[in-house]
């Protein structure tokens, strides 16, 4: 496993592994024990330019390649992930502090998305549209956008890089990938190595490990990419969207969330507890879809809370390499400090800690808070870690109002003994995704994924990938002769 971090600690530009030429290094640390995994000299603005120009050159021939031939690359990439699953799992555990359960979850989804990319290569279809002009034939072609810039996050870096990179490539585009600085290998150069070994032509996929302190907005402003696919915070997403709009680029934004899991008065409480605990604490709560808030009908709140707190107390925190660990470290010390600050702020505002977590280095153990004042800003913001707010409500009308009382609208869930009651509830929530009698954390390769409000713009997965990474081109043919007025 360690060879991933020694062999892949470089830039991957125009089909070559090379060091960056920036003036400083990104140090890749294991967030659990602070072991230094790798040191990568950052890419400069010139290297970003070289990467985009390489993708632009390589893309033209790739777009002209038979899609059945393109498909073979993704079939081989899938086999490589299957063959190296154990090594990739160890890399996920080391670089981002994912537990073994989390690594298995991420790899399962990564394989599913690669399977979908195999089929996606054959998905674009043209249309012939009637014309009011005699003798005219209107053809509408689906064509690649050209080059796509991808910026991926630290929480599911392998999956969320592949989720944009593989479809963009399958549909005939070139790609430049910028992984998060905390996960440059799993979210970046490992993806490049995978496609290199799968036979992807050189230059089509480039990975630049860098920082905005070095390159500013060069990755976004560069004239070559026509689409930027960004996954991260809404604050940065707002900036990405603004810069893209100013340069007439399309932006696909998968941003933060403040999801609620709602327990109605007729819910199966034991099942709802299991769903809620998973929805909040999977990968230490560092998931955009995680249930920041658990809303419980007051008539069942006491029983639910007792069972919820009991289950949270059983969650083992510690070394993510231990198969029994459920709560590993958060990604870095600034995240750990921010979470401690949120708990302190909630308590200062009058909240009650049913479980009070502790912070040791980057290991933040679960907190369960209740009695937070209804006007607290904490109930409306994203909390990226193992802190949950329990909120009682009186009836469905209040529950709907509370769920929607946030700038975000990504995911959520409702638990009820009546499925159609749950569906009716879900329809009233201003979110891109909502689940009945399940958790809040879901992603499937052919179902549209994305949010409303501050949770993003656009959708990914399935046919929505065509909208994200291709454009439509109208070519008309006049089989007869048009008449012109002069």
C-alpha cells in the first residue's frame, strides 16, 4: 500500500509522471496518526495550462474513436479496481482516515459507477426533427463538450473523482482533475494510474496537484475547459459558479447539505434509530448527505431519544485500521477544532448534551445535542462531523417547516408506518433527494443526484451525465432548394 504514496506523489500531465515546479510542497498526512505519507511539489499556472492543452489535443482523436472501443477502457478499469481492491482500501484508510466499512462502501459505489461508464459510452443518440420548411431535414447531434475540469473533495475522493472523470471520458471528452490537497493520491494520481493501466491514451486525463494559493483561479478561468464539475462547500461553489459564469462556462455544482431525518408518530422506532445513527455518523459525519438534524414527533421523542443515545454510545472510535472501529478521525485539525467550537457554541446557547464528545488530535467522538434554541444558526448550517441535533416537533406541518428552514436542500429521509404518507411528506420538502423509510445517505449510478437551493446546480448520474458533459448541435440539410426573399 505504501508504494501508492511513494510512486504516485507526482503530477500526471500529458501522459507523463513528472514533479511539479512550484515553490513549495503539499505534505500528505495520515489524519489518524499524522504519519507523513507523501510530499508533492505543487503544480504551477504553467502546468495547469500544459495539462489543459494536452487534454484539448488528445480529445479530438478520442471523440472520433468508436464508442465501443472507448468502452473497453472502462471495462479494464473496472477489472483493475476489482483486482486491487485491498490495496485501494488500505490507501483510503491511510489517507483520509476512512474506516474499513467506509472504504468498502466507497469502493462498492466506485465499481458501480465504472460499470455505468461502460454503458454511458454508447448512450448518446441523435435525433431527426421535423421542419416547417419543405425539403429540409433537421439533425440534432449529441457531441462532447471538449474538455472538462474536475475538482473533487476529501471525503469520498476516489468515488467522487471517478464520478465525474469516468463519464466525461466515456462521452468523448478530455479531463483535467484537481484533487483536494488532503487527498491528492486517492482522489487524484491513483485515478490517473488506474486509467493509464487501463489503456487510456496519454494526454486525455491529467491530474494537477496544486493549491489556489499558487494558481488562483487559473484552473477555472483557463479558456480550454467548457465545463467545471465541482464537489465541495457552498462557499467555494458560489465562487466557482461566479467565475464560470463570467467566462461562459457551464458549472456542475454538488455542494453541502443540512439534511434532516424525520421520525413521524407511526414510525418503527428501532429501525428509525438504526437509520438515523448511520445517516449521521457514517465516515464521521463527513458526508454532504449526512443527517445533521434528527426531527422526532414529540409523542415518540422520549422513547426514540433513549434508544438513539444508547446506540450512539456503542459506536467505537479509534484507529480506522481496526475492523471494529466505526468512528475514525476527521480529515485535519482545523475540522476537529471547528467541531469542538460548534459543540461549545451550542452549549453556550442553552443546548443539552445527551452525549458529550471529546477531541483528541483529529479523533472527534460523537456528540448528541438537544434543546437548541429554535432560532440558532447551528440548526441551519452544515455540520461536517459527528455532531447531531435532536429536535422534537408537534405534527407534520411543523416538521415540514423545520426541514425546509435551511438554505440547503440536498437530501433527507422520513420514517413512517404509511409509505404513501411518507411520499406525500417527501413531496413537500425542497430538496433534490428524499427517502422514505431509509437513511439520508444514498447514491446510485442511474438516478439523478443533486440538490436545490445552496446545495448545488445541475445533476449527475445516468442520463443526466449527457446533459452535464455533452452539448447538442443542430445540423440542417436542405434536400431541395430554399426560397430567399432577396
